[in-house]
C-alpha cells in the first residue's frame, strides 16, 4: 500500500477531492431543488441527466485521451466541471440544471477514465489488488466526507457551490504537478449486447436492474430526504449511510463470492437489499429506521455490482473480459438513466415512499431472475471461478478492466502455487 501511495499519491489526493466535489454536488442539488420549489419529476430529470452524460463520457473519453493525452483531457474536463458548478445557483431553472448535469456527468466520466488508467499503470502484479482497494476507499471516503461539508453553509446561498468548485479546481493541481509518467491507452472493441446476453443473461439483466437501483440511491436520496421532511444534517447522514454500508460489507461478501454459487449469493444479496428497502417503506420516516434501511441497501447494492462483474467473467476467456467490460458498463448506464425518472414519477404519484418502492421492486426482480437462472444451467465449481474484486457501481470500463486484470493475475498465481509445490 505504501509503495502505491508513494508512486501515485498525487493522483489519489486529486481523486479524493474530486469525489468530495461529486458527492457534495449531487446531494446539494437535491436539497437546493426542494428549496427552489422544483417538482419531484423535474428533480428526477435533473438527476437522470448526470447518467446520460456519464454514459456518453465513458464511451468517448478513451478516444479523447488517445488524441490529446491524459493530462490535457484531465485538465480540460476538471475545468469544465468547476465552471458548471458555479453556474448552478446563477441559472436556477430545471432546463439549465439538466444541461449542466449532462455536462458534469460527461466530464466526471472522462476524469474517472483518465485517473483509473493512471492507477492501473502505476500498479503491478504484486499490488494491483491493493491499488483497487485503495481506489475504492478513496472514492467512498470522498463521498462520505462530502455529506459533512454540506453543513458548513446555507444550501440556499452560493457558498456551498463555490466550495465544490474550488475543491474540483484544486483537485487537478497535484496531478498536473506530479512527475509520474502518463500511461499508454489501448483500444478495445466491446462485445455486442447480443453476445453478452448469450454469455451471461443474469449478468446483463442484473446490471440493467442494478443501474436503476444505484442511480436512485446516488441521485435521488437527497430528494427523498427533502420530501420526507428530514433536516439538512439528517439528509447528510442518511446519504452517507449508503456508502458506509458499502465499505463495511464489500469484503465479507467478496469472501463468500469466491466460496459458493454466485447466483445464489446474488439472489441472497438482492433479497436482503430489497428487505432493507421495505424497512424504509414501513419505517414511517423515522430517522433511525431510515439509517438502517440506507445502510442495508447500500451494503448490498454496491457489492452486487462486483458480484455481477465476477459472475459474467466466469463464462469468458481472459481475452474477452476487457471487451465485455464496456458492454456491462453500457447496460448499467442505460438502467441508471431510467432509475431516477421512474423513481421521481412514482414519488410524485404515491409520495416519498416511492423511492424505496422502486429500489425494493428492482432488487426483488434481480433476486427472482437469479433464482430462475439457477434452474437453467449447472453452477461453476467455486475453484474454477474468477477472483472477486471490489468495484464501485459508478465504475467506468477502465475500472472494470482494472479489476479483470487483477482477477486474471490472481488466478495465474493460484495455478503456479500447486506447480511450485510439486
């Protein structure tokens, strides 16, 4: 871990500041939209717009990097993020916010692609797993810390938007001043959706449904908090609880993933997450109950992403895993675009409980489909599966490929150990 920090400390520092900015702007817009009198449906469109931009950025950023290089792409996109953040309080209109969120989503996606390829280049076979873990810890810490920063100023003013803009602006200074070499960026043609469906129907369907769940969690949690009558400190803690659960439960579930039928674990995790959402529905907006619901949902949803990636890789040759990563992220992105829109519509129809209803239904559908797939083909023996590697549900194809490389290297090391003992 020390070796990784010494070679890429500037990158991780910049990423943490970026994640603080991203986590803070999502929650702040949800709170500010309620103050400005935006309808739930309007706010759902604003939140969905981020994932439209993110999906486009994840597909276009690699070509941008190949044409002008990592440093220029990183600097240009981070500067654009900073500029848009300042414009939010100046242009208080749903249409302006939707456009701004598309731009923000595109830019953040490109920044993540750039940073993740940098991290992958800085890691080697011996520390790739630690680099992945450190990256996820930095991401999560940034988002959780962001919720506390929301309390330093009035969300109806300009100060919080200025703070986010400054954080993003400062984030790329240590990276651009670093002497670390920039990596080469290859090109991989993704598998078609049809081919992915043939390889792993559960992986594809699960990714689509999970995209809707994660987008609701990431984009609509603050909107739900406002509709449910939570105070600003309560909204901050509520949003943070999702990510605290993700950190604490990621590795225990990963340990189980390498020792049992992954379809069964996907069904169990989805069911528990769905029950957590049901708890939120019937919690009568009691804050303590909502915290437990958020912890359980977040603790199940984020590891579920890694589970689905690992399960899909079980049916792929190593050479095809990189191609599959782009398709999986695309499917997840399409679901993420739909998630906030459906959630906002249902919240407008039945009230705040619509937030947890959508999450419960999507997770129940994931569990049911996993059980169905268990009846369609035999399980792969645990010793023949690829290694589970933690990946955030907001991952780009580069992060998924990063995890894929670690899984391949881990499998190769395991194969070498018996040979060495003989």
